[in-house]
């Protein structure tokens, strides 16, 4: 655990060191005038540290559970996790827990939040456009309605890190992402993986194509853990 914490702190500190001379930004303030370069700098400044932290924690948890399954230990914890992730086998549990490449996370975040400038992000730290069906959780209304006068609600998070955690949980247990989960334990290739995210968006297969273009154009693979 100590080694894991040191790795997290090292990577985050390296990123911070590389950015300390750059303009500092806050999530709930969007400059009125921004060039494309400034918009992206702001996005990476806000998102990368949070995504790294969540990714490393999930990876540590995944490896810990994988070890437990191999050794037949912590069976009660395993049972609780299977129920949480709706996993019917050890294989399905590992598929649910393994975090996918950071390049994909950043690509989706940029797409869903218009590079961290959307109202959902600014007002609710909702970087992935996650909807809310629970009236008892923090949320904000969308500006659009569906099915007549039905209001669409978006989840509200306390922090960007909480939003990233919720996103990984959604992908880890959502029935729409079953094929994606199967593939992410077999490959780390973001261009192959995004093809299985067609159900994340209403635009279907085009969603994966656009994510691929974002990853390639912005060289997001540089953020992936080798």
C-alpha cells in the first residue's frame, strides 16, 4: 500500500511540477475568451491529476481482488463486491474492476463536457454528462426536456474526482458496457476499446470514431500507464 501511495504522489507531483508555471484554473470559472489552446490547457490542468488518482486507486483495488481470488482469501469481501457489480463469476468481477486507459477517460470527458466548459461541469462537476434518476441525490436540471415536459436531471458531484469515480462505477456495472468490460481485460489499446462504447451515447458507432479522433489528435495516449 505504501508503494502504491508513493507512485500516485510521484505521478501527480510530476504533473504539477510540469504545470506550475502555467496559468492556474478553477472548475467553476470559465474565462469568457479562450483560444483552443487555452481551453485544452485548462481541461488538462483540471482533469489529469484527478483521473490519475482515481485510476491508481482502482488499479490497486483490482490487483488486490485478483490476488484474493487466486488465494481464496477475503471471501466475504468478494461476495459483497460481486453483489455491488452484479457479477456472476470471478471473471465478471475482474472485468468490472479493471480500470481502462486514461486516454479513453480524458477523451470522453472532453467530449461530454465540451472540454470542461459545459454548464453541467461548471455548476455540478459533472464531467461525463451523467444523468440522475434519483430525486434524493444532488442534481441539477438540464436546459432541455424530453417526452413532452419531462425534465432531464444531471448528477451533481462535490469534486471532479468524485465524478471520475462515479463514471468508472457506471462503466463497471452498467449492462450496456458488458462487451467493453470483457475487452478491457484483454487489451489496453484505446482504439479497439472505444469501439465498444457505442451505447454510451445516442450517436452509437460514431461515438467510438469520434473518441478515436480525439485520442489521436490530442496525443492522449501519453497519459496511459505503460
